[in-house]
C-alpha cells in the first residue's frame, strides 16, 4: 500500500524535486565511477563473442555493420588483413586514452556520407543541454559549495568532447556541438518537450544531458528519432527503454535490475534470520519488512517500486507494509512525522529503503523520538549512500544502515579518471568543480557508441556497436570495478536485450566513528565502509553464505593515494598530437 502525503499539493510545486537534484550536484564526482565501465586491461576478454539480441541481431564485431574490433581480428589471426585506427594501443586492443575502460580499437574506414539526420560525410551534430538559471536552486547549490555556472558547464562539454575526439575513430567526421538551452525547471514537462523539439529543429543526432526530473524530454527525443544519452534521461523500467530503443541510453542499471540485485541480497543474507542489527525490543526478533520508497506526485516510479515489492515477497520475506513518500521541502517536517508514525505502527524490524538524501535527515530524527530502531537495508538510493548526506542523518538510526553499493570504492579526487583525463589532455583540471564527473560520463558513453558504430552511423548501428562491446572484466568472479554491458552477454539471462548500463554492485555499511573526507573533500566523522575491499558481484553471483556486515575487517572507506588497486587506475597513454596541454 502506498502512502501519499499532502495529496492536495500542486503537481508542479517548485520545491518538489530540488532535493534529489541538489544531491546530484553536490556529489557528482562519485557518479563518474558508476558511469565509467571500469576494468584493468589485464581482465579484458579478448573477443566480443557472438550473442544475439531480442531481434536476432548478431552482436559480434565485424558483422551486421559493426566494424571489426582489434582483439577479435587478433584472435582470428587476421590483424594484417585490416588497417587499424590511429591511436590504438595494440598491447590492449583498445583506444589509447587514459580512462578506466577504453572502447575496442576498430578498423580505419572512410565516412559513409550522410547516413542519418544530424550526420553528414564530415560532421556529427550533437546537442548538449544547459539548464535554465534558477535563483532558488542556484542559491541552494552555492550554499552547499556545489555550484557550477552554466558557462563552466558549457566549457566542460566542449573540453571532454575535444579530448575524446582527439583519439577516437569517427571515420572522417568531426563533432559539431549545439547548445540546447533549457527553458524550465528540472520537473517542467511542458518545457522539457519544447526543449526537445528545439533539439530536433536544430537537426542533432543525439543529446547529452537534460532536465533531471522530466522524462518527457527523453520521450520527445525518442519520438523524433534522436538519441538521449546519459543524464538526458531519468531512471525508468527496462520496458520503457526497450519500447524506445534504440534511442534511450541510460548510464546506470534499470530499476528492475537493481531490484533483482537487492532481492538476491535480501534472500541470501536476511530472510529467515533474526534482526541482529535492529535496536530496542526489535533486536533478535524474526525479520519483518517494510518498503520505504520515493515517488513523484504523478507516480513516475510506481512500476519500479511495485516490481521491487513483488521480487522481495518472492524471496519469502514477510513484507508488512509499503510506504511511498513525496519530497516536498516546505512540508518535510510534517511529512516526516506522519511517515515515522506509520512505520512505528507496523513496527517492522527492517526497512528496505530506496529514496533521496534529504528526507532521511528529518525522518530519522522523528523515528528516534518514537524509540523505533529498525535495520535500514539500502536498496539503491539517490545519494543517501554518500557520506556528505549520511552524516546529517540521526546517527542512532544510521548506525544500523547497510545495503547495496552501486558506486565503486572511492578514490581521491585527483586520482579519478574524470579529473586526470583533463590533466592529460589539456594540462589543467576540469572546467567545472563539481559536475565534471557526470559530463565526462555522458560524453564517454556517446563517444564509445560513435567509435563502435562504424562509418554507417545511424541509431541502430550505434546500438549494434554498443551491444558488441564485451564485458570489461571477468564475469566468473567478484571484481573491484564496475561492469556495464548492453545487449546480451549472459549477465541478465531473463533479459534478451539488456538496454541499460551498470551490471554489478557490492555491499556497504555505515560506520559512525570512521573519520575521513566526504565527497566534497570535507573531513568529518562518519563514513561508509565498502565490504571485501569494495568487491562487486553480478546477478546470480552473490555469496550465499552469511557476510560479515558491520565487521570493519577487510573494508575500505576511501583508498589512500598509495594503495589504490591497479584495476581502478587508467593506463598511462601518450598524449595525442595537437593536444592543448
């Protein structure tokens, strides 16, 4: 049963969605680690394989219009039969660029001419979205130390496109950037559609970035047959991506996929066991569960949370309630009191939490007032899994928080490849102070697709090429880095054509005594600990034996400068001729 608070409020309150967006801006640095499909070259598979998509399309390089990949030709003993792109690192078979997971090198082929709207023999027209200035939102981000001006954001897009273009194979074409100026708030559906129509009128092939809480932007782009890349689209169920293929390109997993991973953890680690981490009279009782999930007034996430509830119940978990909440800043205190009372009434030992990083600051305090201390099982939150926010939660509650780790174990800022890439190419830090991770990730996703689409560039060839990229790391054992695949590589056997990104995750828990820097660099007390040194598991590969949750041994909060595992660092590569740095 969903709980809808203050139903009389307008559907487009200017405050409704600021919380998640503030969170995104404050800690965007860590998002780059999710977006980057990271792996060391030592773990790379040599061949893309030949698995098929839902439509029967073979997703191997060298077939169905996909250019031949270097490592596939090497496996066949055919390297000498082809001419390979400039800036190919032949020791890895990947593009010579210092990012965690470069794409495969491809054949050096001429342009196929004007193959698609936005594509000519010489250019590829790409739109980049710049949000409309918002006095309230901008003031909030400035107060948080997380503001990036539109001018700096625009420059960051140009810089990252230049860096990737300097070494990627674009088959004789160059990128022509087109600014798409936002005209509404992040949740304004009418403005979102109008802005997408402007992109279509400008004749772009793809758009990177977009309004953070208006899926109508992506809807309209797909209807116009324009690719919607990365932050252009908000998280949606897998069916939505498939219904709008090949135009939707999210960076993270579909909510359905996150629910699958969460349910596997709940089944193997929690169901049928006593609530050993709950407090008060709940401690040691047989586990019961309440789902606590964030939604929008128009129910954009309802299908995803219904799917989560069904999967959790299928594990045998005793689910006693499901509470949906809206994020409305002016009524946070009252909403927190109402929600806390309902949670206390059901008195579940364990909350399965999927939400934002603002509401828990109020809710946890209200729950402590009611002497209600359940376990907090985090199931893919919107940045509530970051130190900068978790330090603001009531620590008597958050000392019981653990769960899914979508982000990899943290690195110092100056070691993250979103930062070091600009140092390598331009000899200076990124143009923006905060959102460079998201910009780099969106540009990288776009450029990877252009690299592997081949000279006959269309939305479908973009998809065929992306589907052909093999998993970046071993899939038969835990790894420290992220794995992100598209199409079908055996990772999601129930999904014949995986349209989303991130495939693996780890486990983390909150240590209220750990001291270190948060995601903005502020040193303080309270840090998330990544279990097993940040090990990550694919679906169906989670440990079935009990894991030592809340045991600090073999955990990491943030890697030190000198103890970063090699697979989390990019390979050094020569700077391309003509680079400004």
